[in-house]
């Protein structure tokens, strides 16, 4: 009963299953978790902006708290696993940026001024998290590693699009936010096409990617709505971004299981 409850809560908060959250055991697991750090950097900012706008507050707070805790845990694991001095150095730099990010997130109530800092720090943390993922993919040198990185990046892009949307809706977006949202939408569509065309896809992977495609339809529609004072468009983005993230987590888990 406790195990089933844990699975339900993991699904509700769009987290990996207990098996996926086990300690890093191999390079594929490391690439998956490294890529998930990228996603968390963006999901955290999205949740912060939603809290500031009073959008789906309870679930946004849960998403923020759980994402911060998961980032902390995975950072420890990735530092411990780091197979080269260069990769370990990346994670030491990431730790420093993460501490500054977390201080803003947890040090005071959500405010537009802090929201602008969160936007900047989410970019800094993403840059280093992506560097670590790329280094681990290069270390792997396999097709599975490449697909893991690519599919893992889709998780990040789903949250990046929502982050930019919510930042602009709250009035804390910067000059790059609109262009960044458009760029992320194009990159997501292009990568989805590349994943669908992969010759190593199993029937299960094809089905899972099909479900992502269905959620992408709804998410794109939500992103196309102009934000409003009634918060309904922002709520639609909050909801659909979580649904597509959940489906992408399933895809990444399947790529992680490919031979390497």
C-alpha cells in the first residue's frame, strides 16, 4: 500500500518512479539525471512565477519544493559519480550557482524583483547543468547516450517554454523572453521529429512518443493563448506543461534502458 501511494504521489508531482530515483549505477543513469537537472532548473522558475501570480498555488508550491529537493539529491549523486576531473569541476561550479539560486527561491516570499533574479539564475544553472550532461554524453559515446541527452533535453524545453510564458505574464520577463519562447518551441518540434525517426525505437518507445505528440498539441495551444488577468491561460500552461513533462519522463526512462 505504501509503495502504491508513493507511485501515485510521484505521478501527481510529475516525478520519476522510485526505481528511476535509485543511486546512479551506470553512464546512462548519469546522463538521465544530469539531463533532469536541466529540466528542474526551468521547472523551479516556472513554479516560482506561478506562485507569484497565484496560479494553482498549492500544486505550484509542491512542484517547487519537490523539485528543489530532487535537484539537491541528484547534485550530490552526480558529484560522486563524476568519472573525470573535468566533469567533477563542472558539478562543483554548478553547486555554487545552485546555492545562489536556492537562496533567492527560499529566502523570501515571491516578488517581481526576486522573480527577475530567478529568471537570470535559472539561465546560469541551466548552462552548467547542460555542460555536465554534454560531458557525460561525450564520455558515453553511444547512440543510447545521444538519444538520452536529446530526449532529456525535451523535458527541459517543456519547462523552459512554460517558464518564459509565465515570466512574461507576470511582467518579469526580459528582452530575450519572447524570442526564447519561440526558439524553444522550434527546438522541441525539431527534436521530437528526430526522436520519432530513430531506427532504435522499440514499439513501446513509439507508443510513448505518440503520447508526447498528443500532449504537445494541447501544450502548444495553451502557449498560443494571450495571458490574461483571469489567469485561465496561465493555468492552462501550468497544467499542460506538467502533462507533457510526465510523458517525456516515460520516454527518457525507455531510452535509458537501451543497451550501452
